[in-house]
C-alpha cells in the first residue's frame, strides 16, 4: 500500500517554479532515495511534502489522507518526521532536552520512547547532559534523527543526513538508518552520498531541474552506467 | 609557504588545537582530514585570523601572520571558504562576486562623478572576470539569480567562486564537496587541479569525501583530537593503521 503519495506537484519560491509535475510514492517500510544534481529541487520536494512550502498544484497524501497545504505541526501529528539539512538541532540545549523537545506535543508518558532512542544511539546516553552545540557533526545528526523519532513517525524524511561527516560516521549513520527502518519506519532520503544511499534503498528517484527523469530499484540505479556517469561521479 | 608551529588554542577548558605543527608547500594541494571535532575548522580559523592562537606561530612566506585580523590576512592573498556558506542573500550571483575586490575606483564619491569612465571600465573588467569564474564553477546560467535562491550545494560553489575573485595565492577550502553532486565534485576536483597547475594557486582542503581527497590531494595531513596524527601520500594514509582506526573505518581496510 502506498504510505505517502505525491502527485503532480508544482512548487517553488515566489515566481520561480522549482518542481515541475513531480510524482513519487513511498510504500510501507520502504527506504527510498532521491538523487540528482545541485539545484534539482530535492530539498524543495521534502519541504513541500512536510508542509514548509505550499504547492501551486498537485497533492500530497499520507495514508490516503490529503495533507496538501497543512502546516508542519499538523503534519507531524499525522505521523511524519523531518530532519532538515542544516540547523536541525537546538545547540544551546542538552542532548536530553533536544530529545524532549521532539516530544513537545506528547501528553502521555514518553520515558519508554526516550530509552528506545538511547538504545538506538548508545553514544547519546553518555553525552545526555552535554549541550548539543559542543557535539561533533555526527552526534548532532543522531540527536536530530532521535528527536524526529520521538513522535513515533510512520514516515521519516531525511535531507542529506551524511553531509559533512567523516567516512567512519557516514557508515554509522547509514547503519542507523537501516536500524530505524527495521522498526517499521519508512524513510525518504535525499543524499549526495548517492552510491551509499542507493545501496541501502529499496528504490530511488533521479530528479533533474525539477523533473523526475528516472526511477528504479536501488540496485538497478547503481548498475546503470549513464546514471553513474551523470550523477554518481562515474 | 604556510608554516604552523606548535599552535595551541583552547575554548574554555576544551583544547581544540593542541601543539599542532605542519607546513603547506607552495604549488601543492594539501588535504586536511580527521574525525568530526578534531580541530580542523578551528585551525582554519587560526590561520585566517578569526581566532588568535594561545601559543605558537603561523608564518606565511616567512612572515608571521598569527594575531593579524582577517582583513589583513585576506590582503596577503590568503582566502578561505566556510562550511556554512556566507553569501549576500539579496544580491545576484554576479554582484556577489563583483563586490569582492577591494578599493574599487567607484568606491570614492569623487570618482563616480568626475572619473566615471574609469569606474565603468573597471566594472566591465570585474564583470568579465566574474562571468569567467561563474562559468568555471558551472553557475553561469544563474548569474542574475539572487543568491538566496540557490540550493545548498550551489551556495558551496559560490563560496569557491568568491575566493577566486580575490586572485589568491593560498586558498583554504572547508568541505567544498559537502552537499555537492558527485559528478560535479569530480569536475571541481579537475578544476582545482588546473588552478594549481596553471595559476600556481596553493590549496589546503578539509574534506570528508575520500574519493576526492585521495585523487586530488598530496600530501594528506590527518588530525585527531587537536594534534597532527599522521602525514603522507594518499597511499600511506590509507594504509596507516591509526588513521583507519580513528577516521576511515572498516571499508578501507
């Protein structure tokens, strides 16, 4: 069943249209990557899905429920999480406070959820009371992902989760993505580390100047010579 | 060309850079790698005058530059880019580049009235130069776009373009590849190589993409916990057990 369905989206900033009739979908428990050159509209697509940008045309459906035009706080409540590319943590708050901020709208007892996140990212437990601004890039990314998970999302959107991370951490973040996915969360990932992302993806979309030009399963995209030459660095 | 000697810098109680010593040879592309939080960006900030070192010396072509403010270091033809891009959001790409050179004729009100030919001529030279650079980083189709409308990766490219406007002798690049499409990154690597070979520009590059570092940089310096951990050719670095442990991880073994 289609968990997230994006249909014929036209969206942009001011007069400029960044996305031209983009249709994509995310099935339950899937990992899907969106790849493409700079300025193709990948981040804009995630922002549109999450309600940070209202499309001029087209629809976004989450579990057959139309969410087009809803504000991000409403969309969060419907079970979607989003980790932006930059400024995705509160640097002056501690790790623990950041995670608690993620549960801001929860009225029930979320201690179990906190424990679950510390089990997923044991390294964060050791740094629980440290201000996030002092942490390295990799740990910040884990805090951001952990915070997005606090509301038990069914869908998680990640915008370049491994940009600026050391090779060791890139590997670690991708492992965490697989772990999170195993708990039943479907993921949509925008990545320039495209080869690594496609390796763990069920499917992938190639976006170029606001249009979807190609889609296939992860393995086929990796083996496609033309895609490799144009977008994966040969 | 650049010598860093026994540099120390701490913030509060935290030692960010700890007795760090290395040199950058003129005409080479030197890579600076290391785990997140190793002190690489702090080192860039020290070299470009954004921080003052607590101890140690920094020499550029034999002259001490530690403690000088950023604008004076810029005048010595040392340029840098930032990890978090700093563009003039409400100016076009072309304008972003054209404001870079200092002491332009048109900055004096006298000149704008009585020497307007000279002002126009200089503007034309600068415009041509800016267009050439935009072509070089493949942003030429966006020359009249406002910088705020660029995507994350495109802003990275604009950062590089801005440094080139200043005719630098040494360029420090802080993660030029992060968020840049891999195919374009490869091309950027080629362009950096030709800038080095043809115009004699020296580079010091912080980067996490190992394909780029290993194909572009020689030598490579590895930092860890504020210290230089190792230095060598890409091959030596790849087989250094300590580097594998601290930074590269299993896939490179």
